[in-house]
């Protein structure tokens, strides 16, 4: 099983081109499954649907969330599909396993005023302030995931054409940059980044005060710091800025398909979760504008 897991993970990385975080999730899930298989003395190539169902019941007994169990099933299903394609098994045992229903929670979003308040907090009077302003403006302007933002190199930004190229994930995509974001980014690239980086060969777009590529934790701390400075009571993470980006675009008339492309969603159903906020907005407009409302 060790060999097949290794080949499976290599396939996900090289052929599917999954991001590092997604790959780690797959690895965690499949190793947990392997542990269960070994502990119970099963042959992973001869596992049937009942034995797989028993595994998911076992995960439930550990009080795992429905979303975690659903993700585990997706991982194991991918693994057995991989084995099927490579003729290691004749039948995929996961086909008869039903995925638990996961409730899609409404994403947490900020109002336009809250975004404005947050983005006003970093003061471009020192190196850190200039960088932080550029980062927050950039996160809200592009709706990119944290992993995508911290993976960017300076060469991924096209200042003249006002867009950034995201190379993380299965598809490369270009995302426009608004004028305010571009202005803050140019100031950071010209005034702050050259002094922060200690090594000229460092290509990272956003760096920490030690001149190294910024980490997820570093980004999260910066957002939390300015949230506190703005006295915003809502929980704000970099992902909340992504949700707010999508929702505000939709509320202002942007096409759902265009938002899907900018967010990098492979399935439009992932983008449709934002429609509920548009509907709320339409209700407000209707109430204010319709003479019989």
C-alpha cells in the first residue's frame, strides 16, 4: 500500500497539479485510511463497500465533522479511481458509498464600509505600513486565496496592463487590479520591498520584515492586527476578504461566470453560494424602488 500511496500522491502533484495545501489534505486522509486498514488487517485491494462504510462510521465515532468525512470519501474515491485506471483493482469499492450531506454555510462577508475602514488602517509612512496597505488592498482587489497571494513572485505582476497572474492550482489565471490596489502595490514595489529584501535573488512579491517570503500565519496576523485597529467586531480572516470581493462584485452587477474565473473555481456551483447575497440586495432595491412594495 505504501508504494501505491506514493504513486497516487505523485500523480496528484504532477498530473493534477494540486496546490501544496490540498495535497497535504489528501496525504493526511489517505494515511489515516491506511492506518485503519493495517489496524484491522484488511487488504486495501480487496476492500468492499461494506468495509468502506464501516470506516466512515468509525470516523463518525471519532466525532469528525460531516465536511471532514465528506472530504475523506473524496480522497479515498480518488485513490481507488487511480488504482482502477492503473489496473490494480477491477472494481471501485467506493462507488456504492454515499457522501454525507454537507450544509453549505453562508460565507462571512464584510460590508463595503467595513472593508473601507479596514483598508484605511495601514499608514504608508514606514516600510511595514506601505507593505501592509498594498497587501490588504491586493487581497480585496483580487479575491485570491492566501496560498496564492504568498506564492506570487514579483514577475507575476504586470503593472503596465494592471493585472496579476496566478500560477497556483490546475489553471493559470489573470486577475485585474483596480486603480487603488495598483497604486498601493507600485508604492510597495518601489519604496518598501527593495529595502525589506536582503537577497536580490528573492523573487517573492510579499515579504516579511526579515526579507523572507511571507507565510500564511504572517498574513493572517496582519489582517487580525488591522481588524483590531479598526474596532471591527466581526471575525476577519484573509478568506473573508475573498468572500467580500466576490459578493460585492455580484451585488454591483458582475457576471457570475466572470467571478468564477477570477476566483479560480473549477465548478460554478462553488461560486453560486454568493447568489444569496445578491438576492438580499435585490430585495432591498425592490423595497426602496417599487411603488407597491
